[in-house]
């Protein structure tokens, strides 16, 4: 089965439209799933510790045109958790923290420990494949180390029967996402930087 995995949208309409357009044109049969941080919380992490009862409009960038694009399921990220904390609205916290798909687990990644240079230390998870985001930097990891491979967008990468941790990149700013073929056990990093919103079909 094909999965189009995208995360870290941060309420950006143009970048999200471009990615969804590319998915429609290159992998229209894929199941689209979000990896969290769909929304942008406008309250800093520090201020969020002492604030509560804010309206949704004051706590996050919420736009009707953006909301219409979110027709796919998603796990939650740290942005959704922060919005929940400062507003008390449970809408975002009802999104699952993790999700299992064929041969893999999805998680946002803010649950990991991160170094100063934004390298993750992965928790012990009994899954061969783990897809995540959070750092906005695509890549493949083995045994807590990023593999020194050059990513060619649109070129499938065949995975061996080993554990891999795969960062799908970010929609915001980079317009990146990842196509996962569970039958062929391949991942294909994709980038819609050359796509424009006018190319979108059905959105």
C-alpha cells in the first residue's frame, strides 16, 4: 500500500496546497496521513506555561481556507498540544499521539531527546520503521545516526530488513513529504518546491 506522509504544515496554505497538488499528480492512490504540527501556535513555549483560557484565534493561526485542506487523518504534534494547553479546547488533543500503519509507526518527534544540533535520540520502539518530523530536516537514521546518503527527490530508496527511523521533512518552507510503499518496502522523498497552488486538483 502507498502512504503519502507529510508533517509540519504550521498553518501555511501555499506550501500545503503545493504538496497536496504534487501528491495528487504523482501518487493519487496513496493514503495521506499527517505527522503533526498541522497548525502554528502563536504562543511561545515559555509563555504557554503561564497562560490559559485563550481564545483559539489568539492562540493559533486558524484559517478557513487552510482548514478545508485538512481532509486527511493526522497524529498530533507539539503545536497541537500547546494550543490545547493555552486554550483548554480538546479538539486538538483528541488527535492520536502515534499511529500504526503497515510495517511502520508514525510519531511527530517532539517526544524524542534532541541535541543542540537537532539530532534525535530515539526511544526504544519495537518497530522496524518509524516515521517522524519535528526538526524540519528530512533524512534516514540507523542506530541513532543519520545515514550519509544523498537524497534525490523522486528516487525510491529500497530499505533492507533493518530498523530505520525516517524524517519526512517539513511542508512549511521546504514543501517536502515522503511516499512510503509498504509492499515494496521503499521510501521516496519528495519536494514540491517547483509546484504552484494553481496546479492543485480538487482543492
